[in-house]
C-alpha cells in the first residue's frame, strides 16, 4: 500500500470493506470525494479532476468511518471551512479523525496481547519435584544429597580396587590413613 507522506499507515483490515473489490472501494472513495466537494462551490484550482483524484487516493488510505467523519456536513470539513479544502487540509482532517480510531485499535491489540500473556502465565505447569525425588534422581547419577555421611559408604579396600589406587596413593589422601 502506498503511504502518504506525513500519514500513518493503515492496514488492510482498517480499510472500508475488507471483502469488497478494489473497484467497489474506488467507487466508494470517489463518491465520498464528490460528496465532500459538492458541499463547496467550484474549487479554485487549475484542474478540479486532479484535486478530486487526490482526495480519492487519500480516502482509500483511511478507514470508512474516518472518511465519513471528515465528509460529514455537521461536524466534518464542510462545517469547519467556508472554502473548498486543499489536499493538505483534507489530509490534516483525516489524521485528526484517524487519531482516536488508531488509539482504539492499538488499545484493542494491547488488550489482546495482555490477555494472551496472562493465559500463558496461568497455564498449568509441571509440579516441582519434592526433595526426596531430587535426592533419588541425584543418587541415580552418583551424587548423594543429604547430611554428611548419609550416602552409601564404600569400604576402603573396595574403593582402592574400584579406582585402581595403590596403598601409597591412598595414604596420600588426607584423613585416609586411619580409615584403612
């Protein structure tokens, strides 16, 4: 989608009718532009068709309710101006009318994101293992958790055999001399 300079991009879902064809949208925008300029006398420009086509292109870049608010004879540009508006005045009016709609859309998206995050946080999680389960899991891997000396004890001779220690290596271990 072409973005007009100084305007906020409008997504396809914000357009007048997402299911309507491009031709129907263009006809709708042309009718709104003609309606707007019919409230004023003939525009004082070189070629009124260029002004009208510029307004149509702008109208296609905004949601339906925004364009209708700008073209409204009671509260839109016809009620605010005595002279036929220039394209910059139309764009300014569209941006002013678009601001609350944009804030509403952004607020709805933020609420959706917050609800999705809350749903994730409230999702049931796997319960944490108990201390006994952790002890059993670690013991299966050879790590004994608990008070000192609570793990299984191995006789010094079995330890020396298992790890291939000589008597001299065993005696080099602090506090091992009296254990043999």
